[in-house]
C-alpha cells in the first residue's frame, strides 16, 4: 500500500473550510431537529462528494438518528445540481463549495462541522451546538514531489511566507468561504498524520465500497 507521505513533501496548509449541511432553500426546515422530523415522514438522502464527507454523513446519520440514506457522488457540482433539482434532500459540501449558492438564495445552511462557529457563516450553528457531536472540515494545502530540489523548496517556502501576509490573498480566501491557515511544513505534516489516524478509525467503523 502506497503512503502518500513517502511520495510528497507537504509545504503548507493554505486554508480550511468546514463541511456544511446544506438543503434546498425550498425545504421547510431551518435546523437539524426540523430536518430529523422531516425525515420521519419523508424519504431523505444525504449526499457526499468526497470520502471525508461520506464518513461525516454516516456519523451524522448515526449520531442524530436520522432516517436517511447516504448517497456518494463523484463530484461536488453534480451533487449540488441534484440538490437544487430536488433529487436529494441534503448535501455535505465544504462551506467554500456551497457559499455562493447560499448567497444567491438557492440553498441554505442548517449546520457547519467546525468545532465553533465559522467566521464566513457566523449565523449558522455548528452540529455540536445542535447536540450532534460531529466535526469535519476540508483543507487546502501545497505539496510537491519528494524529489523536488532544495533550492526549489526554499523558493516555494519564501513565496508561501509572502502570501501568508498579503492582504489581497487573505481576503480572497475569506471571500471564498474559507479560513486562511498558513503553516510550516512540519506542522502541516503532523496535521495530516493526525487526520489520517482519525479517518482510519472512521473507515473501520463505517466501511466503504471502493
């Protein structure tokens, strides 16, 4: 089994954005309790476009006792299109992938998966606040092949340091619905290792088809 950390050097995390529990703006619910009640009397599905989101979806279904099936998708765009078209009931994209649809009024957030309220969606309660102790977030980072020359790594690191204090870069990340999180290579690596351990435990609990 190939270990990605043997193949790449992690340079820096750049941003993170929590998973969001999103429904059509037409669905007559405003929070997770009302969604659970809706699922008692209507067929419900929760869609995910990544393996992380699929695991989080299964956690939410189990923890909240939802009567809903988890539906995996191969991409966020078709998933959100089906959500807006009424073919699925809820989706779990990252805030950064769904914020535009919420701003234009076609979708609405019921909860976010951050430990505390997220700046870009400060009016949206977390799952934890709604008595569902589940968290999950997407992250974005920079990495290169292990064989990248040291001179190139140094140049990239300098560019990352410059970007991490550039107001325009920080504003662009926040506008997109994410939080700027520039980090050192060792810190990024430790984060990925810890997340992998967490995900491995979830995969054992919720096995997924390949």
